[in-house]
């Protein structure tokens, strides 16, 4: 189980007003989404990958979607 925390109103307001992904990542990033996440739908992964690509940093991004995780779980020893 993953603990979930609510953002404070001032923190949520700050992010809403000041954060816009640029794709200008400077080190390797792995994104991981599942098809069951109600907060961050899996299609966000493709949108972010496009943003990173437009910034010329696709070589620093590895996006793992739900299908990859499903195959990985099936291969784990029981």
C-alpha cells in the first residue's frame, strides 16, 4: 500500500501558479505510470515524453507504462 498525502492549500496554489514542465531535464529520469492511477493517468507519460523530446532530452528519459510493469511482475519469482 502506498501512503497518500494531501497538499496544503498554499503548496497546491504555488504549483498551480509556478510549475510548468519544460522537459529540460539534466539527468536520467524514469517515469512509471499504471493504468489504474486515478491521480496521474497513464497518458500523461506520453505528453511528458513529448515535452522532453521537444527540449532535446529524449536520451535522458525512460518511460515505463503499465504494460511493462505487468510483464515484469509476471516474470518475478514467486
